[in-house]
């Protein structure tokens, strides 16, 4: 069986625990930003594509590799794959659901704390020799806050949001969640959360943390209208997908003060370039942004868990069985 990885060979080598599997199968590679034609050429005869979560696997690619049986995300996201065409061609699409829940939850907490403690400015001013002056300024203004004081709203309540709720519970936060359906009382008690409608969550939350997939109904969900329904001076944290937020609306929210700050691990238009819409804001607004480079889910432990799932599904496919972690059906 042939496997095409839209990933770096070094990554595949590092996180494949049983290295004999790399010798057992015919392995091919293509860059994550390779063209459709390049992927089709590299993948001729392949039964499995394992793709970085931001790599595009188009309908043209799926139909151009007729031997294909499964496309497996290297992470949790699969919104860059043409699931409709895959389903029509009886190609399974699988992901590594839950592999990075702990890691991304930690990133969400890091961003919340980083914004509340103004770590970017603090680091910059200490390096510039202004430690005492800035410390005095913080004490006089009283603008450094504790996470435990915050009401945090989780938009979405999947694996990552649940892991985030557990961490927030330890800080003593009041935690609200919004989801397409209310979870059981037992789950709410376990995670220390209260169900809220979206409007209620937006009005009550000091921090809103996004944990939703991107689809037709959630693309640019956080636009001007939704941001204006948030609590004045709220903080928006996004460790999910950049496309959930309209970048221009985010800038306007920061300019108006509706948003006091944002903490984003993911932005629209990745890979992020210097012409990203968010960077068109004035310096005063840019200073209200704490940005990390979409690293929430890429801890070594996450990838080890993910590759265990991937290889388990590849072996099932090789045996003619239905792989696990499938997100489509026919």
C-alpha cells in the first residue's frame, strides 16, 4: 500500500513510534502548499493521504487519485478537505479528534493570562530598563486583573472546551458555555459550567473563548453585529480557527473599546504574512493584540497521540476494515 504525506518527512519520522511501518509501506511526500497537479502526481497509486490540518485536499485531487481510500488529517481540523467529493467517491475522511485537547486548552489559558497580565508590554519595558516605572503605572491604574475574577464564556463545548473548563475551574472562574445543544447536568457539574444562550453568554462574559469548527454557518461569525453584542471591554480569545472572526470587525471592536484586547493563536489567511488584515491597525490597536503562531495543538505529546490514531487507521484500511475517527459516511 502507498501512503502520501502532505507533511514534512522529519515530522512523520519523529512521531511514528513504530518505525518499521515506514519500511512496510511505500511512502511519498508533497509539500502542504503543493498544487493539485503536484499532489496528484506524487500520489498516483496511493490508498491513503495523511495531510497537515491546513493542507488543501481538493475534489480534483480526490478524483485524480482513483485508488484513494482514506484522507486522514494530521490534526483535528479537516475543513480544507473536500469532504463532499470524498464521500461521493466512497473515500473516508478521518481526523485525530481529541489528540490536542489538553495542549490547546493550555494555550487558551496562556492567552487569557497573557492579556490580563499585559505580558507583551511588560517584557518589552523590562528589556528597555523601565521596570519600576511600568510597575508603578500598573499599581496606580489598577489595570492588572486575575483570571479568577473573570466570567469566561466558552463558545462551543467539544473536547478542547471541556479541557479548558477544567483548567478554568481550578482558577475559580465562573464558566458559561454555549453549544448547539445543552449537555447533561452530570457533565455540567463535572466541568463546573453553566449553559447559556449565545446572547446571554456574550452579555455576561468578561472573556469569550472560541472552540467552534469553521463551516458555512460559523465563517466570520464574530462580525460587527456579534461583537457589538458582547460585554463592553471584553477579551476575545481564539484557539480554534481564524476564519471564525472577521478581521476588519475585530479591529473596529478594538478601536471602539468594545473589545479591550484579543488573544489569538490563529488568524485568517494562514500562513500569516505581513499584509494580514489585522496588521493594518494603528500601533495603539496592535498593542492590544497578543498573538501566537498557531502552536496550541502542536506539542510533542499531541503529535504522538495523533500519529498513534493515524497509524491505527492506516492499518485498519490496509486490512480492508473501516478506519476509526471517521467524520463522513455514505
